[in-house]
C-alpha cells in the first residue's frame, strides 16, 4: 500500500537523484529524475507517493509540496493573544495576629490597629524578600537562643573520643575513626572501597586481615569512649533530657566494658533515671486516686492504659474497685455513646478480661462495638451468645537456631 511522505533531494547524477526524508536521515533512497516535475533540485522538498518493499522504497510519483494558503476563508487560523496584566504579580493582604478567625457576632473585643496587622505575601515571586536590606560584609547572623522544652536527644560531646584518639598511633587513628562511625562493618566497607580504588589505578591492594585484627583490638576502647561522650551529654542535659533518651543511654551501657570513670557516670545516670520514674509513678498514683474518688471511669481507664513505665502496675485493691465500677456501668440502660466509649477504653487496659458487663444497649452501634471487642472482653461474647474466645498465648521471643556442629 502506498503512502505519502515529504522527501528532500540530496544529490543529482544525470537521470538519477538521491533523496531522504525531509528533516531526517532515514528513510532514504534513489529515484528517476523524470518523475520530478521540472527536474529535481538539490535541497528542495517535494511531496512524494512511495511504496514500501522488503529491501527498499520505490517512489511512484512526485509533486510539489503543499504550501500554506494566503487566504483563510474558514477563519481557521490560530492567533496567539497576548495576556494583559490587570494588576501587580504580587498582592499583599493583611492577616490578623493570633489564631482567631473572623469576628463573630456579639464579640466585644477591640478592633485591631493598622500596626497590629501582619502582611502576608502571595504569588510566585519573592519580591518581599528582595526588599530586605542586604547584609554587609562581616555581619553575622545573630545566634539563636536556646530552645525551650525537652531535648529530643542527648547532646553528645567529643571530649572522651578525642582523648582516646590522642593515645593511638598514626596507623590506628583511621581505623578507630571508622569504628566510631559504624563499628566493624564501617571498617570493612572502607577497606573494600579503598581496594576498589587501588585496583582501578593498577596499584597493589591492602590486606584486610591485618586491619580487621587491629579493629577488633580497638573496638572496645572506641565503644567506651563513645558511650562516655553520650553519658556526659546526658548528665549535662539534666532534667531537660527526655526520659526515653535517658533510658537509652543507660541501656546501651550493658554492651560495653567499663572502667572506673564510666561506672561512676553510669551510677549517676541510673540514680537520675530511678528518681524520675519514681516521681512519675507518684504523680500517676495521685491522679489515679483522684479519679477513683470522683468515680471518673474515663480518666481512670485512660490512666491504667498509659502507665509511666511498663513495670508500673495497679494494686490489687484498686484493680478490684475499678473492675467492679466498670462492670456496673456497662449495662443495657447505659447511654450508648458512653457505653461504647467505656468499652473502647477498657480494651486498652490490662484488666479487660476481668470486666463483666451486665448488658448491651439496644443500639446497632453498641452491638457492633460489642462484637468487635468480644475477644478482649469475654463476657461480651456470652451476652451475644458467641463462643468465648481463648486467652491470647504468651508472647515468646524466637531464639536463633544453633548451627549444626561439623564432625
């Protein structure tokens, strides 16, 4: 089947002319000059009707290329209209200070003055930033003040690491620095990268055995120096350090060999951790006693679900009181929304299997909540006529299998 393409004459040799697709290198071929009306001209583009074969393309006929008409009787010409700007590219509006929104009816607050409003920049251009006065040479950005609130992590110093590195020889320092970055794995990675670079330069590689042996001798000293820096930062942070970060520093001390200095630091951190936990337990117990005295079951269940630490438990006497009060409150005449909330809070506590509701409100939502939590509160399964699910199995930590011994 024939098709039409635009071809460009590339050369003329007597009765034969060569061509290629207009604006491209392929396809290309040759044709008889007689097929071109008026004779072929090198560089001129024609409209050709061609037929594709397995080995080449045959030009059947050649006509002059289609030119654009100077007239547009159907008004099909596309005109690009210039967009006129109705205003500046950046607009400035004033938002009121604070978090309040629009003024409500009956609000007797005083209207804000013009000086109390803060301009807000809109648009894609940063013209407002360019209006600032440029910083002069030598001017430095003023230092930021200390942040308020608890620190996210313990501030780590480098005093003990620098002291440890000062005692090493020149060939041990690079190995110790890699150990401080990532342990033995970082040393092996650095050796592999260095050997790869040496191989690309056709230079002899280094033996990893000697360096790994040196790293094994230094790993204890580097780990101790790194922990001392963490401990010093935690001690310096004091009460502003978060409890979880303080516990992490104390827990990580179990993986290193201590000297006299680190033992003293660990003792201080452990005492600080114990004091903070005891204080949190005291506050938690006081809140729990207040909630129990006021018969505030929602607050009571919330406190039980979120103890200050995993080792804190409710006394047997208080647990019996809470179980009885919650069981009595979960009855069929209870408000459905209150009943649903109490069930949801009870599921998050450790006394959930001891709670025995006396009824379920005649409400579809309450029934759905009861079906969903029947596994956590077995008494709900009895009220629904369902089989009582067994208690969950104790969690066991999977132990790694020992490798079989080779004879």
